[in-house]
């Protein structure tokens, strides 16, 4: 990272402890200084951290190295223009007393702090809606505390009405109690989901309607929450790779690669050039796949069934190609820490080019029916508009943020895997409406195909795995024919990859935006803590800002175009 940034932050906060960890400046502050530190990092033009990427907590109860307190809260902030990533850590002495909220600085803190409260029981003073979010409302205890037993199960026996929450939203929108109770106003409450074709997954949207116009809405998530982070604490680093498949399962290998990259960055491992190019090719191919699924679903919700088939057929053929490479269509677990499971098969390049041409034709055919279609324009242009300022405040990243006019893309602004050497553009919208969110993904597919062709043209020969027996499994021939190979295989499988003690954050430009992994290592073969920063989570946190004032049909199309994936959202 830039040493000047560390010096500048240390000079600005002389009472804090500052250090550089990988590409992140980490600031340790006392709780009484937290609010002014966060405020200055956001509002001071010297730092301009307008994007709160994530917030999480750490329970150091069983950590072997002594800490100042059992609980710490960590805010991850980003200045995307200057590629500055900052983490602010503060100890929490009493979780019931907690710390002051950051919701007045970033709207993304509304959901982020709710998750910390839900999982760790840390309260945030002044938070406008502090309640559970991933676990159900009848849940007792806080599952990411180290003294919460992993085998404990709790069943929800009654649906939460969300009446208090929807009434609060109506009051915020200027609808008073007497108006709500007056039958002549005809305000109707409608549940869209949790099991509804329009949600493309288990999401509950409670809307207050005036006719077909949404006055206010409250979203309930967590229906696919399966304890990813708690499970990861009890798995070796390699055993977690299959779990990442189930995040955004439409582009599962991107999750694999992002996770492996995060672990490798802390280990200081440089994967081989061929593995690096393989990861670029497969990342961009899966980005295309993900966008095909998103756009096809949006077209169906819009009534464009003909357009849908142009994209669906190519998506199916693309998954068939992935199956030939990996042995699975959806959850491939093809990536390994230190490289890849195996190399491309002979003939892959020819098969890939045939598929890319098919996708290009499918995109072209679909666009002919979309770009000049008056119905599409009427249904999407000027609908569910989100400004750049609002998008940043809610923590939007990826295509949804770029549709609002913010050209932030980690491949360009914080490049990795030689992305700086590829010739490609970052499509950006101008209006932040459904049409821009829709078209951005069409244009991104074209750019991803450009990158794939460049990568395949320049991919070098060589191994796809590092030659380190403490990171990668030895070849089967060594395992079966000499004791050293067998011992290395045994230790790596049972003990896992050993990471140095410490804490770090690493991120990747996934199909839906910034996919981040926040680790705490105690030096063993299992992460002491692993927090996923899912792009869907913060996008869904701002869904109400998109749809309020619009119609039910508009909300359905908007939900399709922001591509909420339940596995990634709920973890």
C-alpha cells in the first residue's frame, strides 16, 4: 500500500494506533473517539471515505493472543477514487452498552450494524432500527459468540408481522397514524414473498400500498441463512472452498477464486502465471454467465419471453461447457488455495471460442428486441432512480453502483491478476434507473468477452499450482509411492493450510460487486473468524429507496435487475 497514506492518517489521528496490513490502513481508536474518527474519515477531503464497505465484530474469547477487550467492532471504509482502504477498530467493554451508531454517516450501517447486533449482541446507541436480520425474531442468543454451541438449533414458530416496522416507515414518509387507520385512505399492506416467483428466492417484502403505488416497504431476509461464518470457524481453509460455491451460486467459481486470493494474500503466496490467467478467464466467463441469468430473469418479469430464450439457451450451453471442464454445472469447487484443481482440457480454447460466439449472437439478438422497444423503455426509464450519492451511502457496488454514474470497479481501481494490462472499459450509467441497471450488464458482458480473448491469447504454459507441500496437495503418484508425499498429503488434509496469526481484509470484483473476506487467524489451520462481505446484502439494504413511490410491477423488475441471490445475501 501507499506509505504516504499511512503517514497522513497517523498525523491526522495522533491518539490512535495506526498500521498497514496488506493494502489496508488499520486504525485502533477508543470508543469515545470512534464517532469523530469515522466522521473525519468520511467528510475530510483529505480522506473522503464515502463508501462504508462493511462492519463486523470479533469475539476474542478463545483467541490465544491477549487483546484489550473481548469484543471489537471493525468498520471497513473505502475512498474509491484514490484506492484508499481503511479499517477502524474499537474495543467494546460492555456489549449491552455498546458503542455509538454510524447510521448518521452511512446508510449502509443500518443493515451492517443490525447484523453485528444479531450475531454478537453488541448494541449501537442511536440506531433507528436495531433488531435481528439474519436470524429469526424468536432466536435467543448470538451465534457468532465463541461460547454459543455450533450444534444448537432454534426453530421459529411464528411469523413476525413487521407491523411496527412498516408503520415507522410510513411515519418517516409523512403518513400519520390517523391516516393509516382511516379506511377511506385505502392503504393496503401486501406481502410479496417470502415464497413468490418474483423474488427469485426466499425474500419477504412487506409493502404499504396506495392503489398499486408503494408508499413504504420493509424487507425481511435470512430465509437462506445457513451459518456460513460459524461453520467456517470449524473447517480448514481448504474445506471452506466448497462452502463458497453456495454464496452466489450463479457464478460460483468467482467466489472460490476470491476466497483463495484472500488466503493467498495473507500467506504471501504468488500463484503461477498460468493459474493467474486461468482465474481471469474463468472469472470473466462466470461474470457473463451471471449476467445472462440476471437479464433473462428480468426479461421474463417484464413479459419479454422471446428475448429470454435468446439468453437462456446460451446460458445453458455455457453451463454445459463448464461441466466439461469441472465435472459440475453449478457448484464446481474448481479453485484451490495456491492454484487450480487442474488445467484446461485439450480443446478447451476451441470450445470456449465457439461458446463466446454463441453468447455474442444471443446478446445481439436480445438487444435488437430491447434497445428500441418502446414497452421496455416505458417500463424501465426513469423508474426506481437512485442517485450516485444515495448508492454510495447504502454501500452499493458493482453494476448497480456503476448504473448510478460511479465508475468504481476493483479491476481498474485496485487491480489484481494483471487486470491493469488488459484492454477493457468500465460501462457507466447516467440516470441510475432500471434501464441503466439493465443495460450495464449487457455492456459488461461484451467487456468480459474482450478480456477472455486477450487472456487466452497470452496465457503462458506451465503449472497451475505452486510447488509448496504446505499449501498444495502433492501429486497422487508421490502420495502412493513415497512416505514423504503421503505424510504431506495427510497433514494438509487433516491440519489444513497454516496461516500466520493476524487480521486482514481482501476483496474481489464479483458479478454483483465487491465480494470481501475479513479473516482473523490464530495461527492454526482453521480461521478463528471469517466474515463475508456480500455485495447483495448492501444492495438489498437500499431496496426500499429504489421502489418507494413506484408501482408494484416496477419493484418486481427492479428486483430482477439488481440480481439479489439468496445464498450470497443470507450466507
